[in-house]
C-alpha cells in the first residue's frame, strides 16, 4: 500500500503539471512565440535524483519480497507443477516417497507452506492463483519456484486459477481449482489417492463417461 500511495501521488503530480503548463503556456493572441528556455540545471538535477531515490527505497523492500516469494520452507509440502498443452499436472513429491499425480485440481492443507517447482515441457505458461499468490512464469528448460499458504479460515473454500500467458489455441481451457482442506482432511484425501480405484469408482466413471 505505501507503494500505491507513492504511485498515486506521483501520477497526480504529473497530471496536474501537464494540465497546468498546457494551459499556462498555450498559444494566445500576442503570445504566439513564447520565450524559449534552454534548460534549468537545478531543476533537471532534481527531477533526475528524486525519482532515483524513490526507486532505491522501493527496491529495498521489493528485493526482500522477491527473495521471500522464491524461498523454500522447512516442512513444506512440495508440489511439482508442469504446464501442459493445455492442462496442469500436479506431482506431490515428498510424502514418504509415495507420489500422487492430479490434473487441474490441487488439494492443499491449510496452515502449511506449499512449495511449488514450476516447469513446462512445451511452451511458456504463467501460473496464477489470484487468492493465494501472484503470477509466476512457467518456462521450458528453466525451473521457477513459488509458494502459497492458505489460512485456517480458508478451510472448505475452493479457489480458481488460470494460465495467464497465451500458450496456444486452447489457452482459455487451462484453468485449475485449489481445494483448501484441513490437515486431517488432506491426509484422508491423500491416502485415498494412494489406495487406487475401487469397483464403485469405475462404475461412477463409466457412467459419467457415457453421458
């Protein structure tokens, strides 16, 4: 928010100055050729140094935030995210060596850091869950990282995400859902994924697939 305030103040200052000088020095009868001013050293130094100082202060906090967003966390749930054409693959990689793969649907436990490793095996994508964190590009041949952490108040909620980098004809279909579970419910879900399909699951799937 402090950065927003600075941007608003600077923006309003620029707009005011533009309108003021456009009106004050407009062409008028008897003033077709206004006096030419060939620079003001003090003014030019001021408008060069002042923005540089503002950007320097902002950079200190921004760099700290960038490192914080890219960091890893002890005890985090590690998920490898692979951008496909045109869907998301989620690979849960650190639960006692028992891996679970899902497509377009991600379950996460509230109150725990989720460390993402982002990769693509085709083109550039961009991973975004607006309610949980910012965007991060998913690049072929380059591994990016980011993390999310849902609060306890988020339990039971479903958040939606989207690829926000045009990646081909079916780019708009590259959506995802994030289900925020309690730690106990997440473990139940995870174990259910490890147990494999039952006869009832196949019956349900076949019924859905034929309709």
